[in-house]
């Protein structure tokens, strides 16, 4: 069974689309995980890998972040 979470992100646009690409600042806000921790977890394979758009721009798909959040919602 597949479920989806619709996350609304407050920001300049008011909300984001489910397949939107997100910079690390927004990923950090959505997950409440520090940017440095996100980078560490990506390197350790504990967090979804970003899409590299250029040497300095990396983004995550909102769908991947939602899936990660759902998979970790009951941990603890």
C-alpha cells in the first residue's frame, strides 16, 4: 500500500508542489535536521542523495524527502 504525505512549506510561494526540487535550507526546515547533519547522513547513506545541478547547486525532490520522513516517523 502506498501512501503520500502532502507537506505544505511556508515560504515565498506559500506552498510547494509535491515533485518540486528543494535546496538544503528548505530540506533542513522540513525535516528539522541541521544542514551539516543532512550532509553527513547523505555521505553515510542514511538520507536521500541530492540531485547535482551544478558544482555548487544540489537539490532534493520533495517526494524523496516525504518518503524519508514517513519512513522515520515511528522511529524513536
